[in-house]
C-alpha cells in the first residue's frame, strides 16, 4: 500500500512540474517496479498461507491417527499387564506401538521383546554395534599483513628520491597465514543386538542412533537376565 501512495505522489509531482518524456519514462519505470514488487509480495504471502494450511492438515491427520491408535494400544498393553502383572521396566522406542517396546515382567520371568512374548531364559546373549563415522573439522585460512618494520626495511633496502626524500623500494609488507582446523567429530550409530532362543529369528536388532546411555541400560539389563539363568 505504501508503494502505491508513493507512486501516486510521484505522478502528481511530475504532472505539476511539467516533466519531459524522460521524466515520464522514469515515473513509468517506478510504477512497473512497484507493481512487480507488490505482485511478488502477494505471491509470497499466498505461498506462505498455502504452506501453513498444508502443515495444519498434516497435523490434523497425525492427531487423528494417534487418537485412533490409543484405544488399540491400551487394550493390548492391558492384556499383557493382566496376564503378567505390572512391569518392572519398560523401554519405549516408538509412541503407541507395542512392536517397538521392551517390557520386563520380573515376577513371572517374562520379557516382551519388540512384539515377541518370551520367557527370560530365551535371552542367550546381548551386545551392541557402533557403526560410527567421522566428520572432518572445517579448515580455515587467515592471512594477516605485518607492517611493523616496513618503514625501517624500506630505508635500508631502498633509495631516497624527490625533494622531500621519499622512500622508494624495499617497502614490501610481510604476510602471515594462519591455518585453523576444527576438531573432528565422531557420530555414533548404535545398534543393540540380542540373541534369542529361536531357529527362525535368532537375532533381534534395536537401532538406537546416538543414544549411548540407552544402549548401556539395555545391555546391562539383558546381562542381568542372562546371569540369573546360571
């Protein structure tokens, strides 16, 4: 709106001042530029509104899906609890998904392992793998010019010329380049590997990304379960 008022003001001034053809071309240029800016602004606003509406639709859809999962999840979990009692320990890797949980029922020596209902004696071993990668630190160069002794070196290595004895030659500044390198970063990618007593599926893998604390907790718990069999 401000652009429109400004352009109208320019047109009135040019008319009152009796501008030449060049002046009118100048005004026309600003008119076209103003219209283009207004159009671009409107298009950007429409794009932002469209993106906002899309995000709102996605959020509504996810909320509906979550609300639909809640009763199914609660019913399945309550069945386990009614069967084995209250759990001693639970690991949740995905919300509202029993296939992504470890649930320990210590009183009855049962373990719910990512959808598998097993006796604890079926846990044979547990370890973890770290498929880590190294991200090299950035390298930067900084060059500084040192002029501290430039005048002195100029007098020694150069000659005097001119009526006032100007210094010529030998006045080359020294440049120093400093190399800075950031530390390399190690990105961990942990996977817990549990060996169970099953011919069809003896290995259960649990990807945990960078969560080393969760890895230690799960491996430690599995080792306790295994030690109880001895």
